[in-house]
C-alpha cells in the first residue's frame, strides 16, 4: 500500500474544484488591453521567432514560386506575395518593437537593482533618462579610466 501525501491530495482537490461564487462577490478581474497585447506579443514572438516559422516561410515562398508557371507569372501572382510580405512585415515591426521595449525595460531594472545593491555610483541607476550631455560626460570619464588602466598582454 502506497503512503498518501495528504498535502498533495488536498492541493489537487482544491485545484480541481471551481470556487463557488457567492452573491455579491466581485467578478474575476478582466485582462486589460495592455496585458492582452503583452501576452499575445510574447506568444507570437516565441512562435514566429522559432526555426519552425523560418522553415514555414521558406516553404511558403518555394510554394509561391512553384505556382508561377501555373499563373503565368501574372501581376496578380506577384501581387499576392508583395501584399502578403508587406502586411506581415508591417505587423512584425510592432511585435518586434513591443518585445524589444519589454526586454530592454527588464534589463534596465535588473541592472538598476545590481547598481543599487553594490557600491557602484547610484547615478547609473537611471541612465536611460539622462541627457545626451550627461551621457557624453560619463563616456569621457570612462575613456579616462580606460587610458589609465594597465593593458592586458
């Protein structure tokens, strides 16, 4: 006879039951448009950034090229690929930008936390908001430090 893990059994039972809503209970919170877009862009970037998506795109172009003789390389045949690639490119620009913005923000927050937790200058914590002159001054300081540092051989 197997020993029963009471905690695991209770957890499974609680997860499998749908909680009963009482009169007056608040409805579950709906996702905002921003949350929905973030979720969809993450799913799409994972899907379209895979090697499978690349292979599907190559297969689609080969299939399109193979149909050229059947359509006698007509203007409509060319218009199909031109329109399709334009629409896909247009949508992918927003998808890539949203993903890059989110990734950059996460990296900045991680770096800010590392700067805050170490003995580094706290002025570096929000450099993304610095003026061009402030960035130039900091770059000049690092160039000076680099010139004074011993060279590795």
